[in-house]
């Protein structure tokens, strides 16, 4: 390509993609005059309660004419973990429909439940 073609191409590119080197104008912020009355302080307290957020979807597992609701399985497994005194903070659930079992592993141990 010739230098002239390259310059034309660069000019068209710059027209389509302009670059601004000037700094953007800063918005003007007006402040109100100070009042004679002091503004009361607001205290903020932190809450440390865990927040359980339900998923925004329903998950079903279908296998050989059987259907299993993942939310129901998770609830059963959490109840079983709580009954056995296991820590379910790091819970992993493995569904194996051909065995009709859902296996789980958590910080407190492992186990399985029968799929209904």
C-alpha cells in the first residue's frame, strides 16, 4: 500500500473514533451555607446474622422416569447434617440417580440419602 492510502485510512479511522485530549469539564458543586444547628450523628450497627438467599430458579433432575427436586434434596441433606451435628458450611452434593442416592460431603463428614 502506498503512504497516501494509509493516511486516508488513518484519517477515516480518526473521524469514526475521535480521541479527546482535552480534560473533561468538572461539574460545579454548590454547597449550602453552614447552619447554626449541629447535625445529629447517625450510628450504624453491623449485623452478623447469615443471610440465606433462595435461588431464583427451580432445578429438577430427571433420569429414567424419575424426577427429583434439587431444593428438596438439599433441604433433606441439611436437616440430616444438622441432626448428625455436622458443619454444613462447605457442603457439596453429588446426585447419582442410577443408584437412587444423593451423596454429600461437608466439613463434618460424608453421607448419603435415598432418592424418593
